[in-house]
C-alpha cells in the first residue's frame, strides 16, 4: 500500500531560490527511505514540505490518499498527529525537563486549552516514560534537556516522535551533528522503530555508508532535482558523481 505520494513538487523561496524542482516519488507503507544529497540539495525542504512546515510552490503531496497540500488547519493537525519529526539540531526546549520535551509529542492529542498550560493525562505521561525507556533515558526524565549530551538529546527527540504513535517519521539529517559512533546508535533506534513497529521512515542523510546500512530504498537530490531513485546497491561510481559532483571522492 502506498503511504505517501509526492507529485511534481516544486518549492521556490521568496528570494528566488529554487529548492525543489518537479520532484515525484512514492513511499510504500513500512519502508525505510533514505534521502541523500549535498547540503543545499533540497533534502530538508522536501521533508518540511511533506508535513507542511513550509508550503510548496507547486505540486501535490498525498498522505494515504489525502491531499496534504490542500488540507485546512484542522485536517493538517490530524495528519501531523501521525507524522513524527526528528530534527538535525534536536529542537528541544533546553531549560525544560526531558519528560516535558517528550510530552510535546502528545500536543496534537490534547485540547488546545490544556496544551497551552502543558496539562497532560496520566496515560500521556506513562506513554512518555515508555518512549524514554525505549531510548534508554528513563532515568533522565526529570533532568533539564540542556544537561544532556548531543546524542542523548537526539534520543529525546526520537522519544518525542515515538510518543505520537506515528505511522511515519521524517528524520531531517538526524545524525549530521554527531560523531560516527553516535550516528550509528541513533540510526539503530530509527531502524528498530521501522522494523519492530512498522513505522515508515524518511531519513535524509549525507553519507553513503549510512544509506547502505539502513536504507531499503533511496532517492537522491541534486540542486533540487531528483537524480536517482532505486536501491542503495545501484549507486555506482558514475551515479555517485551525479549526486555528489564530479570532484567528489568515493571512500570505502
């Protein structure tokens, strides 16, 4: 079953920058799709268009047959409940407790009046603790987020996405600011969510070794255009240069 269909997506920013140009692809339910390309290739713009953090200029995004690009505020709120987001720079409230940051993932299920004062049910709090246990941070629940290491903060970000009970997670370069050892640990959490929970994952990445290890399928962007779609194993030396530039050196 197709979970996500992107049709002829184009995004032109106000300054004239063409971030995406006529990008189309489909994502079946349960797939781990890697999105690769250099910085500025359009990866982040693509993921942010999918959950309407930014609005595309042209094209359509269909979520389980529902047109996200045409959704009104209430419909979009309901759609976003089911789409978790993991950010490169963690996007935590640093002075707030870890548990408070994770509970932010339940805001879409809370009445607007209660969400303003961060009032959550006992069930929500229990669910947040389960998510923290899954990423090995239950004992840090009452620490302030700023006290955690970068890798731990990203695990909080993953727990926040998990507590939404998502059907899909968009991970926007989740390991770009982490060293290689931590990068694999974070990717393994996303892999487990995909494999064990059946959650569809779209994960933008810089490095091909991570794509080969975790991606079931891959699309590549170069200057906003889709230049490749297929299996990671199909990226040969010529395609590598098409994605990363003629001067790029393939390592390993």
